[in-house]
């Protein structure tokens, strides 16, 4: 389906170019795989210069709405989950959300993800979860690696749910929330072993298609994270992404 021209006369025309093309993608006037006109043709269609079009297209590329199949050929694409969640993560960070705010949502979404994963996980999901668990065992004592692996575990459980809305809703929350794992380990030596036990039970419940047990163990796991955070003396009501807040928490007595 061809791109519909629209005359633009605004201060930040490149934003209007990207907004108009995005709108036509979202209302299905342009569909995934449709090829966009060249920069010169689009400049004429929108009555702007070529550099304005180029800047607008760059914005759409960064957000995953278009992709290049060659240096001069652009097609409409579907934003990938990682691109969408990255934007949401940045937005949450800018809002200075707290651990408590993130946890309040995670206690609802993570058990749901585990429950659905127990119903829908396939062999590839189980193989991935087993590999992640082995990596977590091997990473004992490695703070940053533990954070990355733990985040991957929860993302993979959500992927196994086969619910894309749930995946997109929880991904940025989990990314920020589980960044707190590395500060717990030095203050709570038992945190790592408890994490491993919980992950093991969640994986086995998913493998056994036991949705109730998967939900129960994930709920315990997320509850345990809050208890650990409090026991470590970390502030739950300060921005989780704030280095100053994290350092202040570490200086408090256990």
C-alpha cells in the first residue's frame, strides 16, 4: 500500500514526518513489509527538505518501525520486544520510580508469567531455562553476572507464557527491579542459595505443567526479594535507578 502524502508546515518538521509515517503504520495504511518511497520523493510529498526526511526516518529506525533492506531501500517493520521495552525502561528511569513501585507490579505479573509458562512452555523454553539455571549456579559470587542471568531467567519465563502483552508489560519493570540483586548478595550471603532454590522449583513446576505450584514458588521468590531488600537496610521508597540512593542504602546498618 503506498504512503499517503501530507503537507507539513511545522517548526520541528522531522518529528512530524516520523509521526505521520508512524500514524500510517499504526492505522494499517502501511503494513509490515511495505516499501517506503525514497528520501527525495518523501521530501516532495511532505514539502520539506531531504535532511528533514532523513532525520525523521532515523527516528523511526531507532524505534523499530522501519528497517533498511539496502542502503537506499526502507520497509515497514514491527518493533521488536527489546526495542519497545528499552523505551519503557528509559521512561521509568526518568520518572525515578522506586523499588516499592516496581515490586508492587512484579508481585502481580511474575507469578502470572510462571503460571502461564507452566501451561504453554515448549521444549525450547525448557532447554533455555535449564541453561540459564546452570549459568546462575556457575556465576555464584559474581554480582553483575548474577543480575544479568536473573533478569534473563524472568524474561524467559515470561516468553514461555506465550503472552506478548505480558512480556512487554513486565520486561522494563523486571530490568530495573532485578538490578537490585547485586547489592543484596554482599549483605545477605544466603540470598544466592535462596535464589537458586526458588528458580529450581519454578523450573520444575513449569516442566511438570503444574501451574499452581509455579505461581506459588514465583510468589514466594518475589516476596523473598522484598524481605531481603528490607533486611539489607536498602530504601524501598527511593528511586531504584539513583546511584546516590543505592549508596545511601548500602551505608545503612542491617
